[in-house]
C-alpha cells in the first residue's frame, strides 16, 4: 500500500495493567502435577500473574485504559469509543465488558462494545476500530485486550492450567494530527505514524479445538450441579500448536509481501505470546532472526487477547519503539482465528 493511501489513523500510545500476584512454575507444581522444567522447556513460561477473586476483566481493562490515556497525555473525556477484545467477559452474553469499562471511566454517550475473536481479539479489534473511525467523526478510540483467564482455567488440569495468565493492554488510536517528529530516517519507506494494513482470517473447521463447553446457548447451565470441567477451557494443544506455526508464518509473509516489505524493513514482530516454541518455529521457517520477535511470555504466560497490547506497552515503556519503526503484530487463537496488523510508530 502506498503511503499517500495511508489513513491518517495512528497509534498514539499503549498502556497495560498486570495483576500484582505472581505465581511461579515452582509454586504451581505444588498443586498441579507438573514441573518448572516441563513448563519452561515446552512453553518458555516461567511465571504468570493472576487477578484477585474480587477483580473482573473490566477492572483490568480500566487499569490498562487509564495507563494508555495518561501516557498519551490526554484527558479521558477525549475518548470517543471503547472496544474491548476479550474471551473472558465480566458476564456471559450481556452486558458487554466494554459497557462496564465505560461507566468506570466516567464516559457518557459513546459506543462501547466487545469483540470476541479468541487470542486474535486485539488484532481484530484494532482493525474494526480503525474502520469505524474512518467512517465517523471519532478522533480517539480505546482498543483494549483484557483477560481474566484464571476464571475459566481448571486448576486441576495440567494440560491448560500452566499456560495462562491474567492482564490487560490498551492502545489509544487517533485521527488527530500527530505531533510526531521523524528522526533522520528519511530513507525509510513510511515517514509518518499510521496503521498501514491488517489481515484477519478464521479457519472454522477448528472451532472445537479450543472451547469452554458449557454456559453458552449450545449447552446452557440450568440448575443442578455445575461441573468445573464443563465451564473450564478445553484445548487440543497439539492441534492448536500445528495450526499456530503455519498461521504465524503465513500472516507475516502475507503482510510483508502485499506491502512490498522485505523482512529487513520490519523493525519488530510482536507475536501473540502463547508458546515461545511456536515463535521460534515460525522464525526458523521464515529465516527471520529471533531477536526481531518481541517476547515477554517468560513472566506473563499466555494472556490471550491481552498479550499483544501488553507486549507493545512494555516495548513503549522500555523505549524499544522508535519513531518510524515498522511493527507487525501476529496472532492466532480460538475459532480458529488468526491475523496481523502492520503499523508505523
Ligand atoms: O493462545 C492460543 C491457544 N493456545 C496455544 O497456542 C497452545 C498451543 N499448544 C501448545 O503450546 C503445546 O501443544 C502445549 C504446550 C499445550 C503442549 O506441548 P506439547 O509439546 O504439544 O506436549 P503434548 O501435549 O504432546 O504432551 C507431551 C506430554 C504428555 O505426556 P505423554 O502422553 O507423552 O506421557 C502430556 O501428558 O507432556 C504431558 N504434559 C505435561 N507434563 C507435565 C502435558 N502437560 C503437562 C504439564 N506438566 N503441565
């Protein structure tokens, strides 16, 4: 896509909210039949942060929203819309978690809605928000990925219990003029910040490889004993793994090719943090150096739709994103959904 065709929509800042309580593999192995060695060698995970029982997904989302708005140097009242990507909403069905976030942030008369696309939720939400902004008078939208996965994990199931964590990340996307000053990077393909492109896909043939079996309309809970297993996450890990390696590789390749970028032109690839082995395998397939991929799975585990905005927030906090940097996000998850965004910082 040529730069003159770029929409003047760009990401102004990222923020995150991570629960304080940190549970190491060692601690987990006291109650689950597993070990630090197995978890690290199979996933790259060393610890996860878990929310308190009294906290819901919206509480995490509110923390991330405040952090992003503060970093942008904006007033919360400048926000025109809230989109929350989550697989662990405060309530089943309604109200949307974004509505709870809206009232907590003291915002009135703005649209607020959820996007459900599993761990690819943030990638979907960013593209939806951008399209929404293009056809409206909105200037600033909060795009939040927030998850309390601990609320749907069966803590007796070692296949899944070791993999997930809680947290939230947020991007402020904006169509207002940017105060962005390009460093002397004039040789670069893109000379201003902007969301350049996204690809979004779903392979519904794999819808049953990652599910919470009960509680929805297919299998409602109507009195009687509710079994913990039925309202917990079930995953065919191997199937998702094989799908993920191909999905990550395909998305990176497609976004690069259709934007006429070599892998050298891309400064950062920010993948969904599900398993470091998936990222390593994709990097190897594409012959891209692993240090181009940002990873923070070691301390946070898989936070589903929150993992990419949390990673980007950490990168902004550590000044790893430089003006003009070309950043590619890539994710996959329940659905089976997959996709990626390409933006310049
Ligand atoms: O966010 C998107 C959704 N999720 C994912 O992206 C996850 C994708 N899948 C994966 O990351 C990997 O498939 C897992 C990490 C879930 C599993 O790794 P794996 O290398 O595919 O292991 P496996 O399922 O083939 O299991 C290998 C062995 C089994 O034992 P046997 O049958 O070989 O004796 C499992 O029972 O490891 C055993 N195992 C464990 N052992 C200790 C499974 N979980 C554990 C555990 N601790 N926590």
